[in-house]
């Protein structure tokens, strides 16, 4: 079994920054794609950013130029650096990791951006 533990959410003013972390532990042979999704109240969960095992990345248009996804393979951890935060970035952020071809979700961490 694999566990994902997220951290780094919180309350920040518009224009501020936060860094999210998601570490995977347990029975792991290989980790493929690692990504971040978010879900705002009343909205569907949406992709924020993804990073693949080879290092290629994709971002939602709404966060390009402001967010950066990275990973530390030695620590089985994915990060999301969020800069120039906007009130519309307010949501619960979930990490999503593919481990040994199986999909796992983190428990979610709240990010609130005040105007």
C-alpha cells in the first residue's frame, strides 16, 4: 500500500506565495506521473500541473508563469511552488501520483487567498 502526505497549504494574501509538498511512502517500485489538482467550492476538480518521470511538465493555462511543479525522486516527493497567488486560486489542492501503474490521491490541503 502507498500513502501520500500533503503539506504546505494555508491562508495568504493576494500576490503572496505558498509551496505545497506531497510525499509518497510505502511499497513503491517506480513512480510515474506526479501532479496537482484543485477543487474550488461548487466546481469540478481540475488539473493544475503534472510532471512525468522524464521531467516533462504541463500546466493549466490559468497558472502558467505563476506556478512551478518539481519532484525529488530520491524522496518520492512532488512540490508545487505557487507565486503571485490570486483569490481565484482558492481551493483544496490534491496531489495525484501514479505508483507502479496504480493511481493514488492525497488527502487534500486547503489554500485560501484573500484579496
